[in-house]
């Protein structure tokens, strides 16, 4: 990205997304500060070219679903959310009817974990999550 100034004491993730003919760059500033040892820090990045605007719900407690992000357009980066450590069920609503159209099971993540969750379009136009952890490792999370 032309003219991008980087600070020496800041952690970044460089992201390329979209169709190859429309490829875009996205610099992400990572935030590891002040995370409680009993919490995880999660951020959603909408890079699924085959999906329009989405709402992302925490549906771990099916009787009390909670919106984590609303009206997230393609290419957008959600704010960090600090959540109690543990496993989560996420529901993605792609048609604004407050009902998840696709769900994902996040594994049990220990306290202190920071993760970027990229929604990504697969070759068959389905969507999966790519979890990127603070140490640079990644894990694919397929839809249920």
C-alpha cells in the first residue's frame, strides 16, 4: 500500500482479499494490550467475496443469542471483542432476518488468545473461517 506509515513498536497483519482481478490490500493493526488472562480477543474480517453484508451472532446459548457484529459489509474489519475464554458457536445471518444461515464452531480457546477470524469464500462458493493467531499460525474452521 503506497504511502503506508508503519510504527516500529506496533504489530501488523497484511491481508490481500477479493477476486484476483480486483485484489485489495488491507493493513490490520494488532492489539495485544490489556487482555485479561481469563478472556480471548476476537476480531471478524469479512473477506468472503461470494457473501454480501452479514450479521454475526454468538449462538452458544441458543436461548439467548447475542449479536457480536451487525451489518458487516464485504471488506470490513470488525472491532475487537473481548469474550470469556471458551468454545463458541457463531451464526452468520446473510439475509437480515436475525436467523443464522450458516454456523461455525470455534474450538475451546484458552485465556489470553488473540485471533483474527477471516470469513473466506472457498472454490465452490461456500464459506469457511480462517483463524489467524497472534503467533502467525492459522486454522481452518468449516461450516457445520
